[in-house]
């Protein structure tokens, strides 16, 4: 004859497991749904972060270019000299032709400016372009030249005699 207490305990455990399983199934469904939602949000966040980086790459040069543009007053105050033009060109690591392209003039004009003594006379548009590139560095100058379609190669340092 079976032990009634033992059978009763086993039946109670079986019913308790069934009740717990029934209650947990709803929680499992909710948990799965929440995990999927979190995964979707993470993917959306990663996409937004990529888009933000791409926008920053495209907007930053435009902002830098606007900041580097000189006002007409600054250009009018500029008094370029042959030594100043030559020093700017060397600081930017550009050839005379490349500097001419940045300023919107020919390379021969830059050659003539550098050969002169003292102050160099320029058109107002050229003065404005010169004022705009006064504060930029080599990387920005190379980037602007590449945007214009001018080939830019690494330049060797000049030999000192």
C-alpha cells in the first residue's frame, strides 16, 4: 500500500510546478519581446551614430572654410610683401603653381610676386583669397587643392646651403 503522505506531496509538487510554469510563460514572452526591442534600439542607435559621424565629416570642412574666409575689411588691411608670400607658401609646403591655384591666379604671378622687392600689388579678390588662407595649415591647404582637382604630392623639404 502506497504512503498517502508521499503521494499527496508528489501531487502537490506537480500542481505547483504546473502553476509556476503557466505564470512564467507570460513572463518569458515579455522578456523575449523586450530583448528584441532592446536589440532594435541598439541597431537604430548604431545607425544614428554612423550618420552623425558622416554628417560631421561633411559639415566640419564647410564650417572651417566659412571661418577661414576673410571679410573685405581684413583683406583691405592686408599689405602683402614678397617675403610674406614666399614664407606663407613655404609654411604651407606648396609649390608656386599650387599657391596660385589656391589664390585663383597663375603660378607665374606667384613667381613674379616672390621675385619683387617690398610690397606686392594684388587685385581685391586675390587679397581676399590671400587673407582667407593666412590661418590654414598644410592639411587644410592640401584638402582644398584636392577639392579643386589639383594633384597634391608630398613635397620634400628644401635643402639648406
